[in-house]
């Protein structure tokens, strides 16, 4: 706390000095994001048995960012508040507050220096990325030093070192890394016909003595048949390139991770009493291969993605679990759906092994008519199906009047693997949807969306024994949103378990409003939400049900 | 100049490549602990929790490796929701109010299996509970400590009336100050029932060390706020073992007793022991 106070005083001095010496080119910017929750117990949907529902009743999360630039210096800090928060662990309560981030950045000739909290990535981030996803309370900034130097025009070399943030503390292992990236292009005359953006990167993570000692203690309990060693250092290397030729763009990345210890929950372990159980440490290297080829011409856009992962779980410590301690960012290779029911089942990336392919096609038949298609197929490394999705929509827009979007989504979702629910199976869905936006005038508009999720089919024919798993059963969702520009939006929705399998038929309704004025926005809503995998920014987590009131306040300056 | 810089970069990369060799840590065999403090593992589990058999296996390993020094209580709370709820073909519902009170007291984990080892918060932990891959190190640390209190349980069980008489004797091995508490729990072994294991369901999984009830309050009974070194505290308890179809089998029941000391920043278990009170003779 004392260091926080010193930092705020120091930052205030810098600002005071800056304000006195303003002579153009210096500016403040910042933002506030604040969320308040009132938890209302509803045991029927599972919104119960956590401290928030049982006795705390209220919770809040807030982030206040402030950035300032002067004389080539960029400084910033962020104050974070978590009171009875369910973001870190949806089943528990987390309370803490303090300086969540600060940095000082200065460019000295061609050398760019940053100290403090560093958010950065190498390549696409699939080997290394430090980033923040607030709704899931992921904030894995590196606290340390970053140097970037422009070797030649368009060619930069970068090096960084630090320790990963853990709420208001740090993990003990040390991270060192760097990259060398550039850009070249060519063509005839003034026109660029091709360009290349190649790069290479490296990251090293050194475990601390306490972590290694803990691992050694655990490994000592292994029988000789399962015995494995442990290293202090793990290295990861990658090479990546974006090639653009005419209307084609091809991004390719290959990453390799040296041998390290990781926990495989499905590996068979022999116990001292001769029995076996699942789950043990293994020691192996890993790799990731990714390719994304796109074509864009006129109204046609096509993207084909391919990815293979094997033992590519890269965390700050082998003891980190779920969304904690991630050192890289690997999003699902499937469509990021926005409609409620279409987004219910998400293909959480399987770091230990997955083959994935995705095709996305978008075509504008005319200025008013657009069609799109997305197909994704994800298997484990033994070719067992994990996820399938076929998505198709048609959008018709009548200028200044209405926009109608309608389509169909079909999914296979291996819930047993994705959510480790051994009693589950592969859910297969067929979900037609429609979205209608009608503009009464320049200020008044009504948007209605509706979806129906049918879970009884076996459209892929891949479910062994024809045992179709329906999880909760069939769902229906309806939402109406009325907006009065530029200030008001009012909405009401209901997600209804039409043919319930697990619970009694329950209406999961929500309603609320949002008011915007200038750079400020306030939203207040009553939310009743079913449990499920929630993906935000490509990162997913199993979220329990929610019932209560939510208040959101956003401001920018 | 640019060529020199690039050359320097390549030379540095070449030099760094020599740093890739390290001397890995040794993994020595298990040795007899140097202290006399026993260890209590309080595990939170669930029949629909796919990773929970991993926790059970690790507890069995630790109990085998440190026989007579490591004891465990497996609890199924309500707070872990669907993971601990019985399945449609489950024979028993293992959830208890005691488990709920204790998980609330120790802090809800982000997932299960999770356990407290002697209710100690170890370095690098944000709470008292940790995952199975951390228990061995914690157990080792605790076993190397000297116990600050000795605990003796004497039992007398009447099979006909199912009445259990318990005499508790605590002897302070150092000056103790704080909220000292005695905890007496009944656990049951050999409960054969359904359990999810990874992506499979095992119909005849053997559940062991399952918490059935507490003879004392769920969070223990007060002993005294101060015990001087060498001072002895005793108390007698009486408990009637319930009779229910299929479980509460006297041969499979054990009494686990432990002493904890609650201070401003600790809930540490000072000593633990276990007795099988049913004697077929």
C-alpha cells in the first residue's frame, strides 16, 4: 500500500510539472470502467452457495486508467478495485485494490524504453502474449523492462524481461524474451504488388527454486514407472510471416516449445498400492503450426485457417490452472458468435492436442444483399471429433428502413472434453436465427432477435452408438431492443428452456436500459443467466449461473 | 554501422545459445520425516468432478508413503454445486452441512479437487487450499516440523447401542496462545458408488475417508485460549453412531481428531490422529 501511495504522489508530481510546462504535444487521456453487481439467490438455476449469494449480496469491479504524454515521455497508471468480486473465481469472492498497472515509456533516438507493466506479444501471440481480459480477470502483464530498437527502417529488434503479474503480486518465475521483425515490399512503379512481414521470436521462462522444490516433492511420490525429471528453464521459439500478393494474404507461424513438465489430466498413473488413476506430470516438448490464407476481391472475402497444436500449454508455472498464469494467447479456431444461443457452446482450445480447420466466406451479391458462411472442424490428435460448426446467414438491408439477417447454425460440441463433464456427451445443435432492425425515424429504431436451439439431432452422424446428448434440452431466445438516439437504449430478453432436460422449465429473462451522453455511458439491468462456457476476446471459461442486478458505468476522457 | 549492429545481434544470439545447458535438480527418494507433527489433508471432492479421483489417488499415495503420519478427510460440499451433487444412479449423497461450513471457513477454491494441508497457507498460495500436485511438498514441510501439541484419543464403542465414548487428551508441547479448538470427525471407508473419472463414469468406485459427521461442532469446540508447555487438557464426548441402510458400517468408520489454533493470521492444525473405534473382538 505504501508503494502505491508513493507511486500516486510521484505520478501527481509528474502531472503537475507537465501541466505547468504545457507547450503543445502533451495530453491526458483516460477511462473508467466500473461494474456493480447485486446478487440475488436463485437455487433453481444454481445461483447459490457462493459468498456473494449467501451473505455478501453486493460486489463491484472497477478500473480507472490515466495516461499522459509529454516531451517524448509516455506515462500511465491504472487503479483497480475488486470488492466481493466473482471475476477471479466465479465460485468465490475476491477483494483487493491498488495500482493494477503503471508504466513509463521514452523513445531515445531509435531506442524505445518501457519500464513497469508491459503488454506485448510476439507474432500472433500464440507463443507469447501479455494481455488483459477484464470480464475474465486475466491480466498477465510482465512487470519489468522492454527495449525496442530500430535496426533499419521497418526492421525492429525487441527484448524484454520481467515477472508475470498475479493480481497485485507477481509470480516468482522469470521471463526473458525477444523478437526480430521487419517489413519489405516490392512492385512496379508507385504500386506495391507484394509485401513480406517476417519475424522470429524467443521466450525463456526460468522457474524459481520454491516452484521447483514443490515439483520435486510431488515427483518424489511417483512410482519408478512414472518417474520424470524437471528443468528450471523452458524455451519457446517461433518464426512467422505475412505474405501479401495482390488479393491474397497468407499468414503462417510455427512455434516450438522445449521439453517441460506439464500436467496431463488424462495420462494414466500407477500408484504405490498398484492401482492406477488418471492425471500425472509428463515431460515433453511441444509445437504449434498455424496458417491463415485470405482472398479479398470486390464483394468476396475468403479465409482458410489451419492449426495444429501438440503439448503447447505454456504457463508461468506448472501449478497455474484454468485462466491463471497463461503466457500465450490461443483463441478458438471457430466463429466468434454474438447471438445468445449461437454463442452458447464454444470450442475452448485444447492446448495439449488439437487439429483444427476453419473456412470463412463472405460475399456481397449486391449493395443490399450479403451472404456468409463459416465452417469449422476440430479434432483431437487421435482424430476424435471435438467440435463441428456450420454457419450460414443472409442479410438484406433496405437503406434508411430495415435490415434483416437470418440464418442457420449447426454444431457438434464435445462437452465431455471441453467442460470435463464425464457424465456428459457430445451436444449437437441446430439453431435457426433471425435478427431484424427497423428504423422508424433517424432517432427511433427497434431491433428484435430470435433464436431456437434444437438439441435432439445427430446431424453429423459422428456420435458413437447414436447416443445424442441434449444437456439442458431445447432453448428459445427472444430479445427486443428499442433505441432513441443518441441517448437511450431499452432492452428486454428471455431465454427459455422449451424442452428441459436437467431442470424444471425456467425463464432466464433480462431487462434493462443504457444511457449515453458524450463520453459517458450508464447501464442498469436485471440479469438471469444460465451456466455455460463464456468466451471473451478468444479466451473461455466455464461460468456458473448468475441472477441479480448489474450496473455498468463507462467514461472516457 | 547497421552491418555492425546486425553482426553484434548475431554474435549475442550465438553466445546466448551456450546458456541453454542447465544442471537439473535431483529428485531424491522419500526419506523419513525429521519432525513429529502429523498431517491432516482436508480434501474437497465431488462425484461428478472428473479430476477428483486424481486427488483421491494422491491422498492414498501420501498415506501409503507416510503411513501413520498422514490422515485425510474427504468432504463433498454443496458450494461446489453440480460437481458434488449426486448423479441419477448414485447410491448416496455425500454432501454434508459440515463440509459446507468448513469450505466456507477455509475459502472456496477455484476448482476441485482442492485440499488444505494442516490448514497452513504455504508460500506462493493465495489461500489455504491447493491442487493435488502441491500436496506432497506441503505434506513434507509439515512432517518435518515439531508438533506444538500432543493429542490422544481413547474410545469405547458399544456395538449394540452404537454408542461411542471418546476421551480426548491434549498436552501442550510449547506455550500455546490463541483460540485453541478440538475437532472430532467421523469418516467412512469402502463406500462403493458411481464416480466420474476423466471422461468416464466408474460405476463401482471406492470412496474412502468420506466425512460423515462431526462429533464436535463443524468448526471445532473451544479448548482454552492459553495452554502452558506441559499442561494437559481433557474432555469426554459421547456420540451415537446412526444406523442407516448401506452405510454407517461400524467396521468402516474411523474417528479423526485434530487440534487447531486460530490466531489473527492462522488457522493451523497443531496435531492430528485417527483411531478405528470398532473392535470385532
